[in-house]
């Protein structure tokens, strides 16, 4: 069994996630190539695509959301993602057991005594004929039939048990606030059992070279070991430096570990930081502890293929400041500053932009 270095794994990840070089692809095609974009914040998918596509403008993704080429919904790990309609149609049924488990674990006690099948039907009635409601509105409406102590639990329950999407302008650039829900029936999503095998194959295509635990961490789906074992004869199997089995599609070449990796500024919750149980191919554990704090995942700077810094933006008067906080020594600040300046121009929040670097704090990351 061939042993792959951590650096090789990192380069393969960047290549499959379109981060070794920007590519010219339609928005929906790019979103499918990376198997969805995290969309907890409306701006994150825009920033993710900016780091991957050339050319790309804010209008490109906004148009795709508005014309429903891509949709935003609760998906992998029960978090918000932006996906193409065909991918939403096939992935959402695979996640059904996960989402039901999350509802039961988080809101089961608060919805005790509620007929969940009846709640799903009631939600369909409330959202029929293209109507939309926010989660609080939906919870209050459902509480008229099921007067629980916490109506928000009913809104969350409907979100987990029924395929719902957030229609435009929700999810478009800088649009925050209350999030509307709408039925997703028009996408063709069906309540039938999903194709878990196909999800595993698509995960390997988008991220590749992964353990069973990695795929479980990315998706939140359980019972994957049997799926991998069933697929084993058709997959290529490697080992990492710790001796763990890594699975990959048989026809995917591996980039050389010395392939140059350009500076990239990734948004918060970017999938490259969340797609594995062992994330050392993209960030060492001491850096991970500073990037992933609680439920938050910071926006990061990749330098030579791994996380080197955290970045944030702030606005003071007429100037937008992008601040870089190093997590390890930065040997090429000029390249980081150049990429950050281009990002500020893309965001075009104010008339003036500035990039600032904080000093490197003493830590165990360098």
C-alpha cells in the first residue's frame, strides 16, 4: 500500500477544491465540482468562488441564486449550504436520517407529544402556493395547533424534517436578517431513500484521499464503513503517514507535493477546513485550535498550501481594513497583501481599502 505524505494530501485537496489555480467555469458547475459551498453567512459562498474562479463577479452568483440555478438549504452536518439543484435533489434524501437524528437530539424533548408527520403536513399547507415564512413565523403558526412552551422548536423541527430552501434575496450578497423558508418541491427532491454510495463517490471526487471517518465528519452521515467496504474493489487505497487507510477514485492522478500553491484567502467555514476528521493536511492541530473555536470557523489565509493566518474586515469611516493575524511566520507578506488587496477590490465595500498585519503572537504553532 503506497504511503502518501501529508504535503501530497494537501496538494490533492487544493487541486480538487479548485484552489491550486483559478478556473473558468459556470457558477453551478463550480459549485458541483466542490460539492456545495458552506453558506452560514450570505457572503461566504461569494468569497469561496472568488478564490476559485476567474473571471467571477458578485453578479454571477447573485444571478444563479435569483434564477434558482443554485439553492440554499440545510444540508451536510445539518448546516447551511449552497448547492446546484441536481445536487440538492440527490443529496437531501441521503441526509434525511441525519436531519431526523439532529431534530430528535436537539428538539425531541421540546416537541414531545407533537405528531411530527402531522407537523410536516401542516408546514406544507402553510407554505403552499409559493408562500414563504421565516422560522419564527412558522413556529408561531404551528404553535397554534401544538401549543408548546417553545414555538421556535417547531420551526426548527420543520426545517430538519422537510426539504425547505431559502429563496432570494436571502443568501445574496450582504442580505442578512430573517431567513424565509419555501417548499423545495419544484426541485424534484423526493422522500425516497438516498443513494449513499453516490454521495461517497462524489465526496471522493471533490475532496478525495479520505478515511471513512473523514467522510463521516464532512457529511454527518453514519454507517459509511459498510459503504466503503462495498466500494473497496472499485477504489484505489493508500495509506497516510500514520498508517490510516485512504480511499480515492481509481482514475484521479495525484499532484506532485512540490506543486506551487498560491496564496488564497478563504471565507469562514470553508469546506477545505471541515472535510476531514484529521485536518493536518490543511492545518496543524495548534493552528486548528485557533481557527475552530466552539462552533465558529474563522476566515483563513493559505500560504504554501496550509493555513498561515486568520483574516477579518472592518470599516472605519470611508476605509475598509482587512486585518491579517498570523498564526505562524509569514515569509511572503507581499503575496498575501497583494491577494488581500484584490479581495478588497472585489468586495468594494468602501472607496478606500487597506491591508494590515498584526504581529505574530507567541504560541506553539511555530
